[in-house]
């Protein structure tokens, strides 16, 4: 009997490691997501240029749950402003802000006169300070405090920021992870189009991308870099369109995915180098933006509450972890979905590539793997969120 019991246990173990041949890689991914214990409510979506190929939902964050996105707003908002170049409202990405905005200096001795829309969308304008995890700005500004005696219109706030915010160096040679760039891009857009900022959101984001459940902030002065409340399904529409290049012209999408911060390549930057409102991903690389990261061609825009979207240009698909760790209890856990993204993507790679999915139940060379410190961080944050506050 003892030997028979051992044989049964061995058979079960073999079955778990080598699932039935009819089980697909997507089935295996779903099974592994069911086993994830460290995020209570989240969704995962994967798709290609034609649309969704896989969806997983758990808890009270479905693909149709409206969630705030914080910095995950940056990518679609940057492409929204690029839309004004696509339809000719703004002459080019290299149009100078000073040629559009009447209060912007044209004095060639002032480097602000050289700032272009391209600089603003790539966060290389010279305005601002900060880095991922520590966004610039410091003191409260009219972006998040649009009440008297603060400026009470979008135009007045943008001008206040232009006149009072830190400016350094030469546009195109400085990088700052700071909301001011998209706020000033909004001023360029409103002056070029004659539309209000909310009319621009409707015309250049909500309507062309079909993001009908998406809104941008509250009040008179939305902070464009963090303003979007959306759903996983709406954001998926943006990712699919960006992947397929079928809302904006391909040359504009291509321009948005260039590396605008090559001067950061040899430095640790947490997420990688920067394009228009998003990272050319090189996650947590102490060696900077490596050749392997360059070859991987992954574009991503993680946000403070755990929302993590990406496009893999090499393999031709998009993926998003939809999470909203925003409560007092959950916010310390908001870093955990970043690790879920690292764990999910190799499995999605295998499924997209049409691999059987029979060999990724445990660590292997293709998965590379997290460190013990990573696993301890995830477990400790989930069990003791106060340790990660």
C-alpha cells in the first residue's frame, strides 16, 4: 500500500509538471494566475493588432471597472497631443511652443524659446525635476490645487507653471519625470486648436480610440500626466491601436517610440529610457539601458496604483495588468503587480509564439526568474503592508 501511495503521488506530480496535451499555453497561464496569492483583485489582458486573445479577471477589478491610473495616464495623453500633429492642427512635432503660445518667450537667449512639442512629449523640455518613484514638483501647484488664490483656468495654470517652475539646461538634453511637460503641451494644444482641454480629450483621445468610459480628472485644471480614470477594456483599445498604428499615422507612432534619453543609457533609471509618455522598458537594470533591453523592444507605462500596460514590438503583442491598489491598506502593495507583470510576460511570450506551454511550470532558463529578495518583498508587502508604506 505504501508503494502504491508513492506511485500515485509521483503520477500526480508528473501530471502537474506535464499537463495534458489538449491544454494550451493560455490554459496554463490562466491556471497560474488562479494560483497567484498576492493580489486580491486584478485583471490581465493580452492581445495582438487584431484585438484581444486572452483575458483573466479576479475579484472586484474586472476589465470594465473604472479605476484611476496615475502615471499610466502619460502614454495615452502624450499620444492624444501627438494627434494634433497627425491631423495638421500643429505643423509638426518640432513646432516650437513659442510659435503657438502667445506668452511663451521668443527670446533666443532664453532656452525656453527652443522648446518644441517633441521635447514636451518626451519629458526633455528642460522644465521640472524628478524621476520615477519620485515625480518632480515638490510644493503644491495649480495642477492639483485649482482653487483661489491659485489660477482657476487651464490657461492661467499653464502660464503660472511656465513662469515659476524650475528650468535648466538645453531642451532635448535634460530629462525630468514631471507632470509639467504634458501640462504645457496642453497649452500648446489649446492655442493651436482653439478647443478647451476637455474638448481636446474628447476629440483626440476618447473618440478616436473608442475610450468611452474614460475621463480626465475633475475640476477646471486636470493634471494631464495623471488625470485618467479608465477601464482595462478602454486602455486595451489604446494599446491595440498603438500596436497596429491605425489611429495615428505610422510615422508619428514610430516617432513616439524613439529613445529620447540616450544620455541616460549608462545609468540606473528603474524602468528604462523614455519615449513619448512611456518607457523603453529596461526594468530595474543596474547596468542601465542594455543591448538586451534595446533588442526586446518593450514599451511600458506603469502607474502608482499597480496598473501596468506594455507593448512588445518584437513579438507583436500588448499586455496589461489592471490593478487599483489605492486604499490605505492596499497602496503599500501597489508595487506587487510590477512583479506579477515580470512573472506573467514569459508565459504570454510562449503563448503568443505558439509554444505548447508544457515546460514553464517551474523555473527554467527562459523565465530567468526573480531573486529571493524579490519574493520576500512581495510576500512581506502582502502579509505586512505597513512594512512597505
